[in-house]
C-alpha cells in the first residue's frame, strides 16, 4: 500500500507519515552532531610528529566529508520491522555498522524484534543508539532479498518516497501476512523511472535480489557480470566496491581499490556514486592511465592493433628480454687487500642458470646475481679460515669486478627501448617471434620508418600496453586489494593482462556486455577474458532484467542480437512504463533538431547520438537553432539538458530521452559490419524514457 502525504507540513505525531518525518528530522540532527563532534577534535598533542599529524588531519577531513548531509538525498529510504531479534551476525553488523562506531541497540526494541531504518550510512544519537543502519550491514540485507516466499523474519518492509530531500510518501509490505497478496512496489518503480539530470546516481534504494547477491559476494573471489543494457551492471559494480569497503575496511585501506572505466567521459559520469555512499578513497582510471609509461601520440591500423593486443605478444616480449642474458665465458676475480678471490666461469654459469630456472622477474634476478657471486666468494673466504659477515658480502657485491660481470651477463634493459627495438628491427623481431607470429603478422606490427629514440617515437595505445608488459617482466607491478573493470568487453588480451597485474594478490569485479564489444579485438567469451586477467576461477553471473531501457526500445534493439551476439539472452524489460519510441523518416537536419526540441519539452536529460562524422554538422545546426549543448561527460543542468554524443563515446552513458541520428551512418563509421551493428546496439539502448530514431538513408536491414 502506498500512502502519499496529505499535506507538506507535519501533522500530529499519531499520523504514521508525521512520525516518519519526525524520525528523519531527528536523524538529520544526529548526523549534524556526529559531524560537529569530529570537527571539534583537537589533535595538537596526540601525534608524535608532523607526518603523523598530517595523516591524522587528512583522515579527519575525509571523515567530515563522509558525514556530510546532502539536503536533496534521502538519509534513509526504507524500514524493516523484524518479528524476532536478529541473529548474532546481523546484530554485530548493525552495532558496528561502518566499522567506526559501536552503538548500543538497547532501547530500540531489539529484544522483541527491532525496527531498523535503512539508509546510505550509519547514524547514531548522543547515547550511541542507531537511528539509521548502513544498507551494507547484515541486518539490512532482508530489505533487498525478503519476499512473500521467504520473509527472512521480517514482518513489515516499508519504502519511503521523497521529493528532493522531503519525505512525501510511504509504502508497506506485510511479508509475513499470508492474507496480503504480493504486489509490485509503486515507489520502487517510480524511483527506477525517475528522470535523470546530472551524473549517474546510486541505486542503493532499488537494488534487486539478484543484484544484491553480486554486491554482497566475498572479497576473496573474482566476479564477472554479463549484463545487457539497463540491467544495472555498472551500478552493481560500484555498490560492490562500497560493500567490500564496509566489510573489509582495514584490509582495503592497506591494499587500495580502483575503478577502471573506458574513457574520461564515463568516469566523470559515475564519479559521484561512491562519494554519495560515503566512500571517498576509491581511485578511478582508464586502462590508458595505467600504462602511461610513454606519451601516446600515434595510432595503429586495426590489423596492427589486433596483433599487438594478442596475448602471444607476452611470450615475444619475454623472449626478447631474456635474450639479453649471456652465459659467462670469463671468471670473476675479486681483490680484497692482498688476497685475490676467483669465481670460475662454470660456477658463474651455474648461478645464472639457477636464477633463470627460478623464473623470477628479470630485474629481481639482476639484483640477486651480485649477491650470489659475493656469496660464492664468502664460501672461499671461510674455507681459507676467515670469518666474513654480511657487511663483507655486501662490500663484495659492490666490488667493481662483480658489477662489471653483472653488467655483461645480465644487463639492465629499459622496457620502452626493448619494445622500440622489436617494432623497428625486423631481424630482432623475427628471432623472438619465431613460431609465435607468422611473417605477415610480424610485417603488420613493424614500423615503416626507423626512430631515433624513445621520446621521438609516436607510440600508440597498444604500444604503451606492450611497454607495461615489458616493465612487469622487469619489476613486479604493485597489486591492489580490489579492482572494478567496467565495459571490459572492449579490452584486448594484453589489456586484460595489464589490469590483471594490478590485482594479482587481490580480486576483481569485471563488468560488461559481449553484445556491446565495438573493437576489432572485442572479447569473445568471459571465460577467455578471465584467463587473460589471471582469474580463471572467477564466477560468471548474468543479469537479464532490464530496469532502465523501456520495453519498446529494448525489443527494437534486440533485433540486432542474432547478428552481433548469437546465443546471448536478450534483456527483458521489467518496467511498467513501455516508454516512448518512434522511427521517423526525415529529409533534412532541421527535422533532427526539431525532434530534439520536442524531447526537451519533457523533464530530464536528452542525448543526441550520431555517427562521429555527423557531429560537426549537428553541432552547427544546434547552435543555429539556439539550443545549447554539452559534450559527453559534462554535467547537465536544469538550463542545459542536451548532450551531443558521438556514437563512439555513447557506451555506458544514459539519458532520459535520446534522438538517434542516421543508424546506417553509425554502422558505416566502423571498420566492419559486425562492429558497426554493435555500435548501433549501444546507441539504441541509451534512452531511459523515450527514443526517436531519425533517418534519411535506409535503415540497416538487420533492424527489419
């Protein structure tokens, strides 16, 4: 049952809505008090030095930001009334909440069941009693998973409706009452279909049971989520990060978390989700950011990029790197005082072979070799009756003869110079790619002209990934505790390896849709992707319920699936509102602009998506019509709600209404038809409430 507010002002406290408003006001006051308590902390005399003081000051500053009360964001969005006291695990989660406070639950009906308000963060009163429970706490889980079939000991689940930050309605589900039939939540449906203005928002109030299972999966395992348009896979990935930071805060504070997106526009679009959930420490980057060892100024032909992105290049690089190791032909003679200590060539050769067999990093082995030689010298000293210690071994390792031998046997190799030589020296490439790349593939990646230096080279994105691989072969890449990889279907095997190096000792959440792969090397299967990532044991989950794209729109777009991803389950829209959908034949650009003006009369954001080559013409037409527009990633406002989106940048973005210009031009803008149809599939599925397709040229035949 959904109950709207009869009047904006608070009524008597025996009215349920008034009581809930009163609790909201009290909770906001308690949150302000929590923030003021932190602001009042005096740390002048509690730190040993200025470094500790700076660290503590930053932590306090982050804490103050996390306690911010956003006036237009509901502090709580639901309520659970338990029939009995929750179990020990749930109680512990409710009491500890964010891992920072340990409020008491006495006096809140805990012994008889308990009433809990579920919100974005934990709030407690002056006595430490919880007023709002963090959505990630175990006691909150039934809010997302309880049903008529499994009430999870919940008697009542109440959802709240808000206008801005004002509580205006509530809706009750009596889950343990067999006489009450299960119904679809109107407030839940309204929240899902609420117009979108500005960056991506969290879905913490609308997480569905199948999404919640992924969000709350453990830190130890890697999860791969296949999700079509509008299934919420990006939001699920971000909320999973928030959950893991709640459940494993100390561990992830040490090891770090990272969200990887396809481009800067996408990262800007999602950057407010985690801060809205109180998480400020998560870093964001693109794959290009991770491998930025050199300045990227060049581009590759598709064929060259495919070969460079192939996982076989890892073995080519390994061979090329270790080809610099040469077995010694001369002994090493170390002079100390009046004594000369000789390490014969055969013994040096044994030391080198031992390091090679251990398969440790090239740089680590190079650092170990002088110590191995020094140890051989110390053994001779001890046999001669001397008693050398560690200081003597270190001194021998730094001896000029030892250093010269190491330089000759195991020279230092610059990763960028190694890749440059492979790409410019046909003989060097042929030697180390033999049996791996055929002659045509070798010719494909060879540069036509020699380059003087690393700085003078016009490196491509794929080249930078090769350099990152070579750098990791030399020195181990730092590993994070958890990495979220979004829009993963567009990565090459070598890019997967680059991401995998950032979580070798941690776990990952991989998000994507095979049908939206728009690169020549697009992922063919998630099992293959997980293998390249180094997470073969990862669990693959599939989301097929569509919460964003209207029924008519996703049905139309799904006509492309047999041609772009045969066998993939189509998304089934669960929205009650079928949305607005129309295909229009136009004769001139002015009619496209008129369609935009028509959609702008509605509340919410509008995107004009077009083939990249058409964007300049459309931009001029918008300017001439006096319609201001934004670029992808720029934040929409109430005054400027139209974004002009090149089709190549549409992935991951969403708008309330979309005008899609010339579908055939979108297809023709790609190097092959399948990639073009996948790009069109992405463009068709960016709308939340309505889509107008405009075309002068015939539509692609695959759309029927």
